[in-house]
C-alpha cells in the first residue's frame, strides 16, 4: 500500500457531536461516504460546509504533514499508539460560536479544560515532529505569513503551522468563512438541529490519524487510538501499514480490529473464495475491504441512506434502489 500524501493527528468527536457534526458537514469521515441532505435543508448548507467537509469532522491536534523521508507510516502508527496509551481520559464541554469568521464548537472559559486539551495537543505536536517533512516554500506561502502575528510566524517557521503551542485554539470547524449574515443564519440553524442533545460533556478517550491519500483528495479517518491501548480502523487504515510489514502480518491483539494487512492475510488463510470478507459489525471497512466492495459494486463515494426521520431529497428519492454506483 503506498503512503498517503499527508497525515494528521486529530481529535474525532464522538457520540451526539459526531452524529450531528457529520450530518451537518454531509460526509462520514470514517467511511468517506457522503451523507445525503434532507429536502428541507437550507440550500446553502453544502456551500457553507464545503471547506470543513474536505478535512472531515475533527479538532486539530497535529496539523496535516507529509512524512519525512526515511520515516514510515508503520513507524508513525506505533508512535501514536504509544502516545495514546500514556493519556488518561477526560471530558470537555463544547460551545458553538464564531471563530475568525467561521462557525465552530469551542471550549468554554474553563482554565482546567483548556489545560487538558492544550497538554494533549502539545504532546502530539512535539513528540511526533520527527515524522513531519519540512513544509515547502509553496506550503509556507499558502499560510500567508505576512498576515500572521509574530508568534504565529515563529510557530510556522519552527513547527510548520501557525496555530500550535501558545497560539493554539481548540475548535471543531463547522463552516468555511462566511459573511456576518450567513454566519448568523448557520448558527441559528445548527442550534435548532442540536436542541438539548449537546448539553452534556463530550468524552475524550482517543486520538485519531486521518489521511489524505493524494493531493486534493478529501481526508479520511484511518485509525482511532484509544487511551486504553485498543485501536479501531476506519476507511483509510491501509495507509498506516507499510508493504514490508503487511507481507508477514501478526495476529491483532484480542479486542483490536485487524489492520488492512492483517485482514488480507486472514482472508487468505481462512477462506478459499476470492470474494472479500465483510467487516465485522460496528467496524468501518479497512482500505482493502473498501476497495473490494467498490469492485463488487458498492462505492465509498456513494451517498448513504438519509438519516432516520429525514425525508430524502428529490434526487435521492428518484434514484431509490436503482442508484448508479460510480
């Protein structure tokens, strides 16, 4: 399996925040599939969420980076596993507000909560930096350093991103840049959707690696690393395994979903059929499974069924079960 173009370490929302956030963006980052809009949705919603939909629902811990020459995805995988096992679970409250012209879930004014999240992000940025290739001049230019503050310019020069350590602000992006009127409308709509479902605190029990397979591709969740040592694979898991390590895979520890390489080996050992095994219930398909399913006629790019209780849009309704797979 080739390396992905870029990797990132994110905090993936869970529970009602994931359910509402993914539906709001219109894409499931664990599978890569689009989530259909309801016919009653605001027609501007796709445009409002275009930018964050590209990256998938997340809060940034270590921003996207290319692997440094001489390092491997498998080594990054082991490093993230080790870091995750050192963390203790905690909980955070989230509040919806405008941030630098976009809508986001942010932390409230709670010093202890900020300190816990900041410590987690700092650890990921610092301890995984050996795997980050230096940004190219073009990548630096896209950050518009002339518009950054001096501290942000220093972070960009040293860490490849302007918003880390002292300039870090935890947030889960929910829209792109919007004008004041559209920002107000988007906030009103999202608050109405959430109701009281997000009044509690969200558990933080894992960190996640997302991958961008090729330049301009949308990001996919690859693997979720729980603080108890378990991991859960998502659609991009194959990009965490090097070809050399995939040739002689070990059995996964009990309670861990097999990676792409392990899954392929188990299918070859345990079945005489060339047809791929289906992923176990509750686990997102690995990259290999996802590719095989597309060859069978189920594309990860195909939209999922509309959320329960949501009438399908006219386009979804007219296609029904005759939907053409790409």
